[in-house]
C-alpha cells in the first residue's frame, strides 16, 4: 500500500476526480461538436475521404482513447493498483487486456458472418435466366409407327 497521510490521500482523490470530470467534459464536447449540435453547420461526423467516414472514425478514436484513459486512471488510483507489486498488477491487467481483445475479435467475427449472410440473401433474391436450351441442336422425336402393336 501507499504511505500517504489522510490529507495527501484526499488531495490525490480530489485531483483524480477533477481530471475525470475534465476528461468527461471533453468527451461530451467532442460528441456534440462532432455531430453538429454545438456549432450549427459543422458536422465532423459526416466527413468522408472517398467512401471512408474519416470524421466518424476520428471522433470514435478520440472517444475510445479518452475512455481508456479514464478507466486506467480509475484502476490505478481508486483501486490502488498503482501501489501494488508488479506481479499482482500484471495478474490483473493481462487477463483484462486479453478479455478486451477477445471481445473485439468476437465483434469482428460477428460482423463477418452478418456480411456473409447478407451476401447470400442478396444472391438468393437475384433473378436467374431459366430458359433451357439443348446442347448439340434440336431434339428429334420419332413417332411410333402404327404397325407395331406389341405383337397383336
């Protein structure tokens, strides 16, 4: 554990809460400006480079980065991970990182299957030419002769 006095601990907690509040306000401002709610006519959310939504990607990247920063700050300060031995710190953080990686992988796999299913549905709904043409020319059908009555 740490060797902080009560007053030092209060100061650290106060500083951490203020940082969390400022980062949250920045996240809200990014969302409001990005979608055009705060500054009319400015919509970064709908900015494209070719077919790639660059504005949306930058906004998401900023929001995710700030959220990860807040999560790390809470883990290290309020959960006292900063004051633990390295082995315990790794035993908590490595499985958490692997869990986050697994969640991202599952979402990507699910998106692949959704796209594949949509592709197959589109193929199922396509109209296909159904005319049948014989190979090698027309088929000749011979009429049975009238004398062949099966032996009668």
